[in-house]
C-alpha cells in the first residue's frame, strides 16, 4: 500500500536535508514523494534538488515549484489530487522522522478501517545542536471549554500519560497521516484542506470534519518524530500565549485569530455553543480587547470574516446536515 508524502517548504532550507534523509531512510519503503516549494526566496528548491541528485535517485522524488506562496492548504491539496497512495503523509520540513514512523502508523491504520487520520508522538528538536529531546511538542490537539485548541502534552517531559494508543480530537499538521478514502469523503468543492484558511488551524478544521463524517482520529505513542518548534505554551498559560504571539508576524497572528473563528463557526454544533457560551464569550472578549490594544492591525481579520461569511455558512450547512455524530460526541473531547 503506497504512502504519498507531501513535503511542503517555504524558506526552510536549513532543515531540508535532515527531513529528506529521514523520509528516505524509513523502514517502510512503498512511498511516493512530492517536494513542494511555495516560491521560497532562500534557494531551497535548487538546494534540495542538487542534494538529492548526488544522494538519491531523482525518480523517487517529484519536484514541484509553485510560482507563488499557495499556503499550507492549497499546496497540500494539489498533491493530494495527484497522489496515488492509499495514505497521505503531510509533512513540515522542520520534522525528522524515526525510521519506523510510517510503519508503526500504518499498522494501526490497517487494523481499524474507521481511522481517518493518525499522528505519532512529536518531540522537541533542538536544531541548533541537532539534539533530539524527550520534551513533547505535540501528541495531537485537545479542545478546552473556551474552545481554545491546544497541543496535547506540549512542553512536558515524556511520561506514562503519553505511552498509549488512543482516540484524540485532532492531529497536528506537522506530520499527520490521512487515509485517502477519508479525504475524498469529506472534501468540499474539490478541496480537502479548506483553502479559505490559507494556513493555520486548517489541520484542526480537517480533523473536525472527519469526526463529523464518522471517521476516527488516533494518536500512536510508538511512532516518533522530532519537531523544531519551541513557541508553544501550556493549556493554562495565557502569558505564554501572549509571548508566542509577540514573536510572530502580524500576518500569522491575523490568520490565527481569523481562522479560529472560522473553525468554530464551520464545525461546532449550536447546542454546544450554548452549553459552553460563558467560557467561549469571555475568552473571545479577552482576545478582542488584547488585539484592539496590542495588535490593532489584526482587527482586519474581522473584515475578512464578513467577506467569508457566505461561503463559510454554505460549508457549515453541508457539514452539519451530513454529520453522522451528535453534539455529545464532540463534548467528550472537551476539557
């Protein structure tokens, strides 16, 4: 069973050889590889192609260079449309995979045909020292009563809590494996990832739509990878969230703010909104005033929301109308 790997890059040249080596050294070798560059300006495309020419048969890799930055959603969508695999691994370049990452994930996927997506245990990677740590980056996403979405286990040391195989709310977009059948099942107007999102939280949206369609999302503790991402906070640390935002560009923060609201409007049941309204309202009110005083440029996200309202409403109607689950099925994931 072929696994399609969509390695998406935008100005991440320094990571590419590490990531590619970890792909090509997988113990599971029935793979096809797409290297997609979103019009990088750091010579990434030429650099990786030259590296691959001298180390691996170029027939193993299909190189695609977009003429502009298409974002995470559209770039991966283009690969999924061309893929021949039964499964699709969407991969960030700042990831290195354990040699058995794909093999271990496939064992679980093949045992349960209801699984639409799976993620392994992502640890922190100190790239500057090329050091693989035992500090967790993500074991998937959790949803809180405020409907803030967090990385389960982020910044915690590996422990018995994370030595499990279990259902989760959502996979992180850094290294998820999707069942192609499930992606075909939930696509809307030929889009798998919602291209309105461009980037940020499109992975959560896709997982939520998989849940609505009756698919399951799983975490596997035996599948390991390492991610050079350190700007993640704990579930209860508002201060850390603010510090993270201060390190990011206005564009990224705007997408994060806008896409979170799109995510909720598209996917949450009305009854769940009512149940959790006090938590959601005060959390969103706090975000609004923080943005008003500290990131006023990003209030344009609200204008974007109005522009996307009609299209998003149509998507929501399709999701809720065809949903195979009940509001309580989402509530069991809420902490």
